[in-house]
């Protein structure tokens, strides 16, 4: 175990909501490939990036966080 090392989420992430979830679980960085590879085939990479960023912004706002870095899991009292 190495609790002092940062967590990087990668593999299977499909959109900005997945990125928000991973950041809420403690990831400091997230890697997405498939959405951009698919978009690159249609020469729409810029649009795909804009979509992922918009989804991340909306998910961050919906969670009540000021920034994606401020996302965190809040324990609900029993």
C-alpha cells in the first residue's frame, strides 16, 4: 500500500460524468481514450472534448462543488 501516492483513474471512462465520479472517489487525474478515438475518425475531436468538459462542469455543479478538484464523497449520517 502507498497512501501517499496520487490515484489516476483510467480504463473504461466514457464521459465527463465518469470523470466526476472518479474525482469524487479521490482520483487526481482521469484518462479517456475511446470517446476521442471515435471522434477522431469523424474529425470531431474538438467537439468530443467540448462535450466531455461540459458534462464534467454540469456534474460538478450538480454535486454542489465549486471545481472538479473539490468533488468528494460526503458520508451521510445513519
